[in-house]
C-alpha cells in the first residue's frame, strides 16, 4: 500500500509562510527514503543534520529515530525503521527536524485513505505543493 503524507512546516528560523507538501510513499519505505523526498520537496540540501521523532507536540521528543549514543536520554528506534513499523502512532505525533541550528520542524500526518500501488508511478513522489520552500526568502533578497 501507499501512504499519503502531509508534511507541514510548523516552525523554523524566520518561519513566516505556509509550507505544505503532500507526498505519496510506499508503506515499506525506510526513514532515509522519507528524508530524501522531504528534502527534495522543500529545497533543502544534504549539508545539515536532521532527525525524525514522535512526541505529544513538537517540543516533546518521546521517541527518537537514530543512534542511542546520541540520544541517550530518549527512547530510540532504528533510523532504518519502515513507515509501517511507525504507524499507527497511537496518541503521539510524527515530526521531522531539519537543521539543528535553524530548527525547521515539520509535522507529518498520514491520510486515512488507503492507496493501492500504481505500477505506472514511481514512488515516492510529491503530489502537491502549497506555499514556497522554507528558505525561499533567502533566494528572493
């Protein structure tokens, strides 16, 4: 099955405009695949650290996906976890943090609609873009 994910920027350095991307991705994709399509969808490069986490809100990191040595005080799960291992979330929310300095935070919401794999489509793919890229203000000066 395919997950339809809405990835919405909710905070970040000079965050001042709506940025939402809707992505379709295979339920068996690993977090690295999700990072790559989120990076592409928002005009980010490879040069900054990033992480995925689960929490009650974006300021609460209950479960972190990464190396236990880096997040020794948090519950950690492997970065190569698949999306179908993460969902359902229960009472937690799914977040992506890009650039530990500028702290671009995205909430990731999964549609309840079940989508069958279309063999004519290459996944993951961006199906909708609302708003400019988070760093677009740097390019327009």
